[in-house]
């Protein structure tokens, strides 16, 4: 049962990510997310990186509350969120934005589709007219671009 809670939470986080990205990051907290699009911050750390803390604090609180009460459901929800956060970090920061050079020349259709959709998202430097707000699941047209290629 606990494994299912972790798994379900992980998948629900994709929908939450889409909603938060579209309506919070491209909405009232655009001032933190803007430098991720317009690259106005020359350093390695962007204001956008504060979202890590914004999302980590409630997750840590849930995890703590779940552990002091005999590993209740809150712990497993927090674990699902934390695993999603790790996946997000590895795919978004390491693979897509190449903060650490890794998988630069991949030919994996899934990874190429994710990278392409993210590039489409970043072609807009403003908060309006955005597209592709998801992370691990993006519009099917991007998957079709790479999965339907003939050898």
C-alpha cells in the first residue's frame, strides 16, 4: 500500500507541476522565474532556484510529520514528492539545461522529445504565450517527432 501511495504521488506531481508552472511561476511569482527564461542572471544561481526551497520546505515538513507518527501516509506522500523532485533536478537541471554535462548526444526518443518540448517552452521570454508546462509528460506531438522516425 505504501508503495502505491509513493507511486500515485509521483504521478500526481506531474499535474501539479504543470499547474504550478503555468499559473504560479508564469503568474504571480514570475519575478522569481523570469531569469530562467531571459537569462538575465549571469551567475550559476538563478532566482528561479528559490523554487527548490519553496517546494522542499513543505515536503520536509510532511516527511517529518510522517516519521514522528509511526511512518504514516504523510511520510509516503513526502517520499513521492521528494522522488519527483530528484527526477526533476536530474532531467531539468542536469540533462536539459546541462548544468552538469551529461547525455549531451543521446539518441533516446523520449529524452529528445522532453528536450524539444522544453526548448519550445523557452522560446518565449515573457510570461505570456507559454507552452509545454509539463515536465515528464509533454504534448504528444513532441513524442511523435522522435518515436515515428524511420531508420
